[in-house]
């Protein structure tokens, strides 16, 4: 009877381990499916935005085409060092950030005087912004202009540190993402990359130096 009971216990333990293993596999598949769906949605959103960007770049403010208002103008963020090229969304809600980097509406527009703030998820567009160092260049393309910013520094801050959103007189660009980049679960801090405007070029025209206060 004792041996029979021990055998039954061992069989029960084996069954439980099998069930646990199967449950983990199912959870893994579900998580992979969820992540895949998120990335696919992001890819499709960027495709649609890219098509709209091309339409705007071709200058469709011509007879037969609907005019483009200032709040419809798209912004493109290009960081060659980390092979990042994406269309920026207006707004920084969870839903908006699932489609692309988000410009915080309460901050200045890129190229204008003030602090323009763009944020994105650490596991998508801003995965590698931690690699940026002082002197690296960031390009923002908007409304027929290329605005070139130069990184001035970076800092890790707490999520409630709103000083990084503070407006300035000079045209600046601030990039924000969660940190540490490869942290599992909700990241406890934020990585902030600061940059200043050093050049502004209009499409099809020779480069002109940015305003003196922006290049200093």
C-alpha cells in the first residue's frame, strides 16, 4: 500500500509539472502574439503616416488637392547614429505612442523657440537613444525644413521630474524614454537626452546657419 501511495504521489507530481509546463508555454505564446500584434500595428501606422508624409512633401497644396493646415503637418525624426527614422505623432498617450514617437502637445514645436519634447517607448523607436553622446546630431524634418540639433547631454531622472519639460528661450529638443532600456516590467526611471538647434535648412535651398542664440 505504501509503495502504491508513493507511486501515485510521483505520478501526481509529474502530472502537475506537465500542466505547469504547458501553462507556461501557453502564456509564452499569448505574450508573443500580443507583442507581435503591437509591432504589426505600429508598422502599419508608420506605413500610413509615411504615405501622408510623401503626400505633404510633394506639395499637394495645389488645385484639386485639399490644403494642409498647420496642425496636420507631419514631423519626421531622423537619428542616423542609431538608424532611427520615424514619423512623429501629436500627443503622448499610450495609444498614440503605439503608432510612433509622440510630440508632447504642451511643448514647443520642433524648430520653434522653446523646448520641444518627444517621447517614445524604450522597446521600440527609442530603444537605442542611450547610445547618443554629446556632439551627436538629431534631424527633425517639418514643413519643408530640416532642423539639425546637436546633443548637449543626457540624464536619468525620476518619472515625476517635470523640470525636463521646462520651456526655454532658445530652440531645443528633448527626447525621453523609460529607463533602464532593457528592464523587465515597468521601468522605474526616465532617460532624457538634451539637444540644441544648430542649423536650419529649407528644402532645395542652401544651408543657412541657425539663429545665433540657437547655435551657442
